[in-house]
C-alpha cells in the first residue's frame, strides 16, 4: 500500500477493516518518519521535558493535545512530539502558545495523521529549528 492509497482508504474505506486500517496507519507513520528523517522513540516520562533534553523521571504526562502521542528523534536526539487528539480546548491552545514562547515550534493541523486521518487533529511540537540544523 502506498501513502496515497492509505490516505484514500481513510477517506473512503471500511474503517472497521482492522487489518487494512493497521496497514494504512503504518504506511502513513513510516512516511512521516521518512519525510522528517526521524525514528520513533519509546522513551517515557514527561514528553516536554524529554523534548527539551531534560531528565523526565517516570512520571507520565496527561496533556489532552498529546493523545495518541509519539516521540521522534533525529540523529539520536529529540526532534518532535506528535499528538493526534480528537479535539482540543482553549487550555491546550494556551499551553501550546506557552511552548512556542519558550522557543519550541508548534503546529496544529488536520493532517498528516496516521491514527485516524480526517477524524483527528495532528499537533506537532518541534525543538527549535536552530537545534535541528546544528552540526554535532
């Protein structure tokens, strides 16, 4: 299945077809990784502290905008967080604005999502561009 076929499945396919749903989600997730040159991280603890390169402990975070959240690294360093919530509220927007004021790059979009394209939002929070392009 190609990324275009996966997007078409989510637009027109039988979403109760679990095997096809899983395949389409995997294809879109891999496309995101390829486009960003990133690898998924399975780190735990607070995602914002992780993104900032700080010790996170094992305390989970309950940010609504980070529902179905994933962490991504590039060259072994934190790159971004991707949340795929069904919706957000004013408090989420305020928190994302505060993160932007701290120098993180934030984006709320209707795509690209691999959880349920067209049915969830995609919230991305990146480390500052200057850190992404810095040479080791």
